[in-house]
């Protein structure tokens, strides 16, 4: 058997690039600063906190940071990786040494990431996803770009050769040839595409991030007993004659809040997906892109469990959708196992669907709605609660708050009704499709043979009315169909379990 020369580069214990020391230290400090940020902020701006207790806290933070730096340096010199026989071996640990043996055939995907520091020093963060372990992913903080490419190509080729020997029992003495995946670009987004996609994003989500950050700072201040002092300072400067000015300021603040949410959405879209490329190889997809942190993430066909796509009214207006490929993982619902491709058009989604499941995958599917009692019961409860609260506000003379809450209640009930109208499901011999959305549309598509298990859940109300929620479990999470006939749910479970047990295809 001809031994590949590239193997020799990794047969001896090898450390990461020395840049890993810097990256590990920065990662440690980033976590530390995130936890200590309220103390640091109050040390500089809080009255009565910059001396005494504040100084002791700051000294403690500095000592912890120095210890973290020393630990990170020692950890770098105690971390090795190498290839031996049919395995990738990682040795690590400062006080307690550990040795991880990763067989080539257990390696699923190998992904790259590059932030600004990686790019300056021409190194990459290399993440390896494995099958069947409690911790599905481990990473090398910094490896030279050329060495990382060689290691990825070597591991993938060794994986392919190992599987080939197991499956077909190769004739000994034949030459093993590396197979490097060749990717064809399906879609590439430029700055204009990203700005358009950011402009039609869900700005309420960005606004929620802003509010959550403000709430976190305020609650941190509260934990340290500083709220009363700050509020007293504000009360001293406020008089009742300033109420009208305060209302104007509230209006301005709301306008600024929405503008900031809009800007945050656009900036986040550009930074996260800068120069994004969506590519296809013979056995999977890959996305590559990012401004400050450049990601190179693969999604192999056999690991993809569910594909979904959706839009909102603005995205529908310009004809784009967000596509998500959900992959199998030992850690259920790990976001790293799902990749999102924004600004896809219908032809891109059709290409992915046809490539994975064939042109006729959705033939002979009839869609069924969920039971109307889903809206009657849940919408009725929501309406009753809002009516009681609004009535109480009117009773105590809070008319403006009553009107505001009444409008909000009507909006919520209408939204719930639209969500109910769009919930549908359908299936044929091979595929299950679940549709939904509120003001936009969402579709989830999964092959029946990849379903791990099915369960049926019933509340007391559902049991009395012969209804049930059907929950479909996959290796990438779960999807649900609420409020369907109980007998129908039982029939679907029996039918799907039979198909799963008799299907000879491997789900992974």
C-alpha cells in the first residue's frame, strides 16, 4: 500500500500554532469581562463604588485574569495532536491529562473559522464534528492555513478509505488516492444583497437584543444596590411640570429604538454573511462567509435531517426566503448543527430539495389543516384575559392604557388566528411536510425514514374532545403538529413506524 506523504506531517505529536496562546487568552478574558462587566462599569461611573469594595473587586478580577493567562499558556504547551494507525489522537490537560482517540470513520464534518486575528496571522480555527459522542464537537484554536487544509483533506480521504475497506474489502496492495471535494457555487451574496436582506429582517428580534442588554445592565446594578441611588439622582432633577416634555422624550426614544433595531439588523446581516457563498459538492453543501469571523461550514447529505424555509411579508415582497439545513447531532438542538442561508430564491430552495430528495419528492401530498378548536380554545382564553385586564383599567380610570392594551390584544388575537389558518401538514410514502407561519410562511420538510421516534401528547381538554398533539423526533431536534384528531395521530404513528422499520436506508 502506498503511503501518502502528507501523513508524515502529522505522525509526530504536533502543537497548534503559537497564535493559539493569544486566542486562548483572549477567549478567557472575553468570558471574564462578560461576567464582570457590571462591576467594571460601576467602578468607573457608580458613586461610592470606586473605592473600598470596588477596588477590592477590581483587584480580584485582575488576579483571576492573570491566573487565567498563566493557565492558558501552560495548556497550550500540554496540548498535542497526531495521527496513528486509523485514528486522530488528541492529548491535553494541565493538571489531569486526557487522551482522545477519534477513528477516521467517526469524523462527520471538518469546518473552518477565521476572525480578524486568525486572518492577520494566517491561521484558522478548525472544528471537527464526530458521531456518537456525548461531546459532538472539539476544536483546534489556531492552525496554519496550509496545515489545516492538509489535515482536513487527509482526514476526509482517510475516512473515505476506511469506509471503503470496511464495505468492499479492498484488494491489498492497491494504491489509495486522496479525494478532495470539489465545490460548485450555487449562490453568492454581495453587499447590496446583504443590505436588502438586512432591511427586511425581523427587526423586533434586534430590538429584543437591545432591550435584553439594557435590562441586564439594570438588573446587575440592582444586584449591587445601586438602583436607589441612581433613581434618587434622577428624581431630584424631575418635577411634575415636565410630564409633557417627558412624553415627547418617550416618543423620541421609541423612534430611536426602532431606528437602532433597523440598523442593528442590517449591520448584523452584513457582518455575519459578508461575501457569503453557498456551494455544493458531490455529497453535501457548504457555506463560506463572514466579515470579522469567516466561517467555512459543511452540511453532508446524510447528516441533514430536516430542511426548512420561511419568509415574512417584506421578504415575500422582494422574493427571498431564509433556508435552514438542520443536521444530526449528539447534542440535540445545538445551533452549530444547523446552518442558515439567507436571501435564497425559489430556484435555490428547489435545487436543494431536488438534490436531497429528488424531483418527485412532494408528489401525491394532500395537506390537512389542524382542528379549529386550536384557535377557539387558545384564542378564547387570550381574549378573555385581555378583556378582564382592559375592563379593570377602564374601571380605575386608566383610559389611555386600556386603549393601548386593547389594541395590543386585538393584534395578538388576529396574529394567533393567522397562525392557526396556516398550520397544515401532509405526507406521502417518503416525506412529511409541515407548514406554518403568521404573517409570513414557513415550511419544514423531512424524510420519514430519518424520523427517530414519534409521540402523542394530550391535555385534559384534548382528551375530552378526541384531540392530540403529534411530536416527531429527529436527530436534529423535534417538530410538532398540534390539535389533530386522536385516531388520526395514532394512525400516523403506526404508519410511520412501519415505514421506518421496513426501510433499509441508513438515517446517518
